[in-house]
């Protein structure tokens, strides 16, 4: 026996009210990851150190992007 769902599924409304807070938390987490990686780099060299530096560069770029998105989200709340 096959059951059918006669209820229409409506998408949840777009709730952006906490996006700024979530993005700020993501920035803080990323900054903490960079700080932890600096500690790790003290004990590494060569390719591993280069890989960490490359990853930190991407993290810094991500932070810039998140900060821009925070500004956009904040302005969208007005």
C-alpha cells in the first residue's frame, strides 16, 4: 500500500535575522584557526609549513569575504 502526502510543502520563509551573528561567529572561528596554525608552524618546516601558510592565506581571504557579507547582511536588515 502506498501512502500519499496530500499536504503541500511550503519552503520556510527566508529568515536572515541571525545571519550577521552566524557570520561573526564564523569569522571568530577562522581567526582562532589561524592562531592555532601559527602555534603549529613553530614546530614544522618545509612542505607542511608551506601548506599551513597557503591555508592561512585562504582563511584570510575568507575572512575578508565574510566581513563584506556581514556588511551586506547588516544593510539588508534596515
